[in-house]
């Protein structure tokens, strides 16, 4: 009998049940400036955890596919960047930290929003511009945010979140909290100057910041070998130490994230280069096959898909059958399609919503709103 604590959709629950542990090898990792440190090479799981991972990964995959279809049907407007193929990173990171740890990312953020507590309904509604969305239909695909679980977005300016994530790490250290800031960016943003400026400050002040480079190999649409003089992203924040590994394995992501958290709280920043692959183009305006071929995408789906890896472990260890997993997949697909039907009937924001959530509506606050001309300034309470 084992006691375990499992974080599921923002709820921490403790249970005691009997199960058989399954030992897993995690593969190798490249390291930089971590001499003498033991990087995780194995872990354990069990049937219940495997099923939990399968359901969550499948939910994210199905949600992204539905969003793809809605965009093509013009029911979603504006920008939209999909995450299918990279789900094991979002899942593994969340399993290695808690909601007390801050997380900030770029605009490929739907799955992070989901794992930080937003419902599928809230996410789809937000993309469709409905009032029932995560930010009442006013943020859209690129700007998810959930303060109560320390999820700080969703940022549209390439690399800008790196400085903000470093600031979150500063706040944690200033408050003496035993937590980290997971600061995520892509291989394209890895060439942005603000990343290096922020990492320099983090190294000087030994801030608890985990820089996560999601290397999906093509940035916006250019191979990393053509866009970066050095593609060893895990070394490029030197002297900040780094680890590079294959991130299609949710267990590898989980265990290395745990290692990075423990290291970062004690020693300062660390960089994790997570090698991954996106199935869609950079955004919905990018077909994704002009700078790579379909055969390459199919090859990755066949041999390195993060859900297939979990599915294989489930079937191999007789936790569930292929047919069982197909039924779960169908059920999740059906539930998400039903959610879309509900969202279609949700209201849009009205004109009055445009001026809401701009300033803090607190009668006790004494905020001062500066006018274009000083004599046009005012206090919301009418005092000046």
C-alpha cells in the first residue's frame, strides 16, 4: 500500500490505494556547468498515474484539434498558435512543481492555461470571444492569465515574458518563498536580447528562475540551424547551467523539472532545453509544410508522439487495453464537441464590458489617474 498526493486540475487530493510500481528509464541528457550533479535517469509510475496522464494529454490534444477546426470555420478570429505535439512539456512541468510556483510563457499557451485550472469551456469561449471565456472574451488566444494559480500568461511580444518571469523569480526570493518561476520561451525567442539581459541579472542575484526553452526546431518557420549560430540553447545563458533532453517523454520532463526546482531554489537560475516538435505550423496562418515536409511530421507522430509513449506503457503493463483507450479518447472528443455547442450559445461581451476591468474598482483605493494634461487628472472617487 502506498500513499500518494496527486494534483488534478488544480485540486490536491490524497489517497491510499494498492498498486504496482512501474520502473522507467528516462534516457540520457546533455548538461552544462553541472559537474558532480546527478541528473535523474529513472523514475517510477503506476497504473492510476498513467491513466491520469493519458486523459489529460488526450484532452489537450483534442482541444487543440477542435480549435484548429473552429479557426478554419472562422468561428475564431485573430491569432492562434496550437500546441499539439508538445503536450508532454506542459504536463511534465506541472507534475514537477505546484501552483505556488509561478509560470509564464509566450502565446502558445492554451495547454498551460488548462493545466493551471482553466476549464476547456473557458478556453474555447475565450478564443471565440465569449463573455464566459477565461478573461471574459477580451484576451483571446495569446493572453491567458490566472492569478490564483500563479499563471502569468500568455504574451504576444516574442521573448518579452523572459524579463517578466525573471521579475517573478526576484519577487519569490524577496519574499523568501521556497518556490521558482518557470519562464518558458521558444527557440526563436532564444535569440532575443531581453532573455540574456534578464538571465544575467538572475545569475548575479541567484534568482530561483527555471528558463525553459521549448525547442520545436523551426521558430516561426526557419530551421534552428539557419537561424542561430549556436543551437546548444542549454549553454547559451552561460554561466547559467543547463540541461538538454528529449521532452516527448512526460516522465523525463517531470523528473528533470523536479531536479531543476530543487537546484534553482538553492543555487539560482538554470536553463532547460526541451527538444520537442509542433505538428501544426507556427500559427494558423502558417501551413507548416513549406519549410519542412509532411514525411518528417508523420515520422515524428509515428515514433515520438508523447501520447503514444504513455499509451504504450499502459497497454504493455496491462493497465488498460487498446480498446479501453479508444473509448476514453472518443468520450473526451465527444465531451469537447458538446462544449463547443454550449459555447456557441454563450453571450458576447457588450459595449459596457470594454471599459470594465481597466482600473481597480475599489472604493477604498486612492489611485490617481494622470490626465494628458495635469489639470485633467483625477481620483476615481471624485477627489483631487
